């Protein structure tokens, strides 16, 4: 219902009551991301990772996203990579990782992340193209066929 302040309040109480449960902290972190309160989001995701590394997959994604939103791309890269060891088919995370890699100047590796997402399916291709073009160090093409060749790895 987009009532993030109320949700943050309720979830904060839940985290206080049950600090050993990672899920309320993960949800709280996502609420803070929606509010663009990245430092608070990182604290919530950290709490979730502290309580349970095994079941805190959402905390890895969230921590990566919070770092990315703050421009802390190297830290985001590490969290996204950890997430992808368990969820290698999450094309959205490949796009986030590619964006961060390009931001830190690791262009070839970043491009390969976009290619991986583009090869998934038509939706992955569209998302990869859109995300890549929006990237500060991305590219754009005048011909759709040229972008398709690039994302298929057919030219550099």
C-alpha cells in the first residue's frame, strides 16, 4: 500500500522482538530502500546477514542494491557476486552487477554481464539494452541490429 513509514515502524518493532529471525530485517531493509534511506537499509540487511547467512539471500541482494544506490560500486559488486553464487539465473542481478562493473571501469566484465542477461530471453534482452544504454559508461546504437550483435557477443 506504499505506506513505508508505517511499515518501517512495525518492522523495526518486529526486529527488536525477534532479532534472530532474518526475514523481518530483510523486509525492513527493503522498506528503507523504497524510502531511499540507504544507510538504514544497509544496517537492516547487515542484521539479517548476522542472524542467518544461509537464509538471508534477500539481504545479499538488498545490501548490494543499497551500496549501488550510494555509488559504492565495489562493495555492491561483492554482494551481487555472493548472491549470484546461489541464484545464477537472476537476470536482474546480472544487470545490476554489470552496471556496477562498468561504473568502476571493468568494462569487458560488465559488458559480459549484460550479454548474459540479454541471452536469457526477449525480456532479458530488453532489460539489458535499456539498463546498458542508461549506464553512465554505456553505449547506444543507431541500428537495433548493431545492439543485438553487441549483446550477443558478435562484435566488441
